[in-house]
C-alpha cells in the first residue's frame, strides 16, 4: 500500500535498529517523511522510539500504532509519551 503512495518502506525489528536507520537518514540530510511505529516493539518499546524520533527530528511525521487488544494495556503509556 505504501509503495502505491510513492513511499519506500524500510523495516526494523527493534528500537535500536530503527534508530540506526533514522540516524543514517538524518545524517544524509534525508529524514524519513513518515515513521510508523508499533507501540509493542520489544524494550525499549515503540513509544521510546517515537519520542526519540520526535525529539531528534529524525522523521517529519510520527504515527504510533496500537492494536485494539493492546490499546488498553498501553493507554497509560500513550498518555505520558511526548509524541
């Protein structure tokens, strides 16, 4: 779906790997236009990744995704994240 919108998806399995991809883009002067983050990434979780991306301006837009069955468990965390 994202390819049809002219996005070039890049994936990462965890927060440190994602930050490495984001840092490389920022260092090259091409921050990602959109970062889709799974809130349930392994520790550090997706909220940490989103906070880092916003604070360090590693992506132009950041969206944290929550599945419905996990939304209740993450509801407190989503309210404290600075994203």
